[in-house]
């Protein structure tokens, strides 16, 4: 498999059994998972590498209920323009010293700048919260979200921002319960903070 060549992601399979796979059919937009025949790793675990200019994968989500959590493990959520995601039609990216979330309003989340990251976004009917390595971000701005059934992992093309580093996990929970327990479980596997 990919002996001495590069391999790219066409499908990132949903491990929950719900078949909400993330896909990318356009070759130039597919992030890399194998480089010169070797699996790409981040924190000693297999990972996807995004180029920062055009790559993202898309998944369809069930109809939004009333609350959700997104857990994203990766690197590079600290520099301007990085960390780009499109979550339920809202665009999230690093903007200077804060994350900016644009979805029916403009919210800013001020965070620290660790190298390895576990980013958690909690969406409720009228609010969003962001945690970076289990530390709540200070938020400002307004939020009146509209939710669609699509998320783009690694890019927010409508605002021209793309992630340019690793993403190893992308987990969606249909509720906002037990955030600390879920974060601890993920951190125990990756040793992020």
C-alpha cells in the first residue's frame, strides 16, 4: 500500500457505526495520510496532514438536536489562519490571539498558545463555548447560530482559511454531557497536556 509514494484521504470512516463518514472526492483537496510510503504520525499516532491552502474533508451530520460537542486533536491551532474548521455551517479559525467563530454572529475566544492541542467546541441553541487543552476560553461577541448538516474538517473555504498541520481525531457527540470525562479519556490516549 503506497510503497514509496504518498497516500491521500478520500474517506475518513465514522467509527461510531452511524456511517457519518467524512469524504473528499477531489484529489487536489484531499489531505495526506502517507508520505513516501510511511504513515504520517502526530504524537506517535497516525494522523492526517493538511497543506494549509486547499485541503478539507466533509461529513454529513444528523439534524441538530439542541447541543453538541466537537473534539479535535491536532497541532497548529495557535497561529493566525490555522485551526480552520467549518462546524454546522459556522466557520472557526485562529485570528491573532483568539479563535473566531462566525455563525449568525461573530464570536471571539481568547486562548493560550500550546503546541499540541485538544480543541473542544460546545454548541447549544444560542451559545458556543470553546476549550483548549481543558481550559475554557474567554468569549466575546454575539452568536445567533443557524445549523446545517455539514461540517468541513480542516478548512473553512467560504472564508478562505485552511488548516496547515495535523488533525488526528475529530469526534462529534450529540450532547454536552461529561466534557471533562471525555477530554480526560482523549488526553490519556494522546498525552497532550
